[in-house]
């Protein structure tokens, strides 16, 4: 998530979180971030509401990006926002059949209807829905989101630098992957 922080006021950022009663904890984890509690509903309803909130706050273009994609960075956000100059939608596909980023140039609540959320069909269904609505779609590179231990294994080299200042968390994740800390770094447990 830190990798998507804007530089020099390039764009505003709103951290959407759930459950709403955890605002205090989320504020401690992400000090200085603008926080917005997600409403109840399925993922599509919550994303539609987040887009509405962004546009309500005066944004010309809005991008939603997952927090479980260590490879996503501000350059992806900038690419998506730029793509909206010629497209209605920009999507960053995830390897698991979903997407890690979705950007819109205007509210499109119908884009989120009839999608089988949390399945490998999300991206395909979303693209089909966009086509049925006559929306022009741009695509970013495909990235891995971290939902499983296998995903964590695949992304481990990318995660290590992000965990440099979080030794306890790094060690816990390494243990979950069957790695152990040695004097010269992490290695496979025997």
C-alpha cells in the first residue's frame, strides 16, 4: 500500500476500510491517511460506493487498488488515470482471474452488477459487463495479489524489501512459508 502513495500531490488517496468500528486501529496502522469506512454489502456494492464517494469528493477520475498486491505502485495508478483520457475504464488484471485495480472516469454502478465476486471469473465477467455497457476498456499489466500461501511464496522476493523495517512480521511470514532466519538472511527450513 505504501507503494501507491502519491508524490507531490499527483492525486488524492482515500483508504477504504471495513469494519467501520475499527477506524481507530486502522488510523494507527496508517497514520495520516484519509479514511473512509466501507458500507455493508458485497464487494461490488462496496466498490460502487467507494467510486461514488471519490466522485462526490470532487475527483475527475477514480482508481481503486487492492492492498494485497505488493507489486502495485503509484506508476500503476498514474497509468490507469492517464488511460481514462481515452477510455472509460482501466483494469489491472490479477493472475487469479480477478483484478487488483479498477479505474473509472465517471460513476458506473451497473458495472458491478451480476459479477460472481471472489471467483476466477471476476475479470472476464467485468470485461463482458463493460462491453455490454459500451464502455471502452484499457488494461494494465497482470500482477499477483496475495490471497494464499502459494501467492505469498511467489511474491516473497518482492515482499522482503517492504518488510525490512518489520522484523517480527517478516519472521512470522517466513515461518509460515517454511523459511527460517539464519545469520546471513532467510533460508529454507530443514
